[in-house]
């Protein structure tokens, strides 16, 4: 089984939203030739408090799209990074923090990337519903590309 791990800061906004989007792509059969049982999709935060649900705004975005989040926040660990086949972070700062503080092997860092190589996916917390919708729109564009590349 292959593992894709989405990482943000607190694991209550961006990464659980990305996780739900990726799960939906698999369950809806939008990644040809790949079934949900072949891929583990997860999320974590570099500064997360374990057990928090997704933010209300994230839940609203997911509900509006007919998606559910199965996640509660989890603190990112070195073991998670080591075991994942692909780690997609929301910012370059997350990549840097993983390299500096989570301290996985150099080999593990070879599969840690920012979700959007053209720029950070900024944290929408406290910025209102439009900021969350903008994050969702970026995920609509970016996540299918990464999943198809990784799973093909």
C-alpha cells in the first residue's frame, strides 16, 4: 500500500481538507486503475494538538462539496515522514521545519515536497470563508495532478 501524507501547521484546516479531497478522488474513481484500498491518505501538522476536529470553516467547505473528513489533528512525527511514500506540505516553511526539527533521514526527505511549487498555500484561519474557498480551489487544481503523477 502506498501512502500520501498532507502536512500543514495545526492539522485543522489545510491538510485535513487536502486529505478529504484526495480520498474523494480515489473513492470516486477519478484516478484510473487505482482503488482506495491501494492508497493510504493521511494528514498531520508540524505544530498540531492531537485530537482536534477540522475547523468549522473547513467542515463547511467539505460539506458544501459533499465530502467528509475522517481525520482528527495529529502531530507530525519522524516515523510518519519515514513511512510515507509522498509527503505534500502547504508551504516551503513546512518542508524546512520537517528537515530541521522532525529530522527524518535524508532518504525520507527525497519524497517531501510543497503541494504547489509555485507558492505557498497560505493558512486561511481567521481570514473568513473566502480564504477557505480559495484554498479549496487550489486543491481542486493541484491534488489531482499530484495524485495522477504519483499513482501512475
